[in-house]
C-alpha cells in the first residue's frame, strides 16, 4: 500500500530526474502532490498519469 506513495526524492529517482525538477512540476501544478507537514508526497499513479499525458503523440 505504501509503495504507491513517494517522497520527492523517490519520485525523482522513479522519473530519472533531479529533485528540483519534481519540485518545479509540483509548483507548476503539472504533477499532483500532497503536502504532509513540510514534505511533499506523490502517488505513483499521478506520476504515471503525468507521463501518459505528456507523451509525444505520433501522427
């Protein structure tokens, strides 16, 4: 159950980007996240949704 909830560091590792990129996506509201105390938590399903929505479309 908890494997589906990631920290910013874990999300960055999952996406193969730096933590700053994940924080920018959250700030621009391109990636859904929840604030828990002073930390962000991201559901894996929201990362997968972000990836599918931003995928290049071939004609």
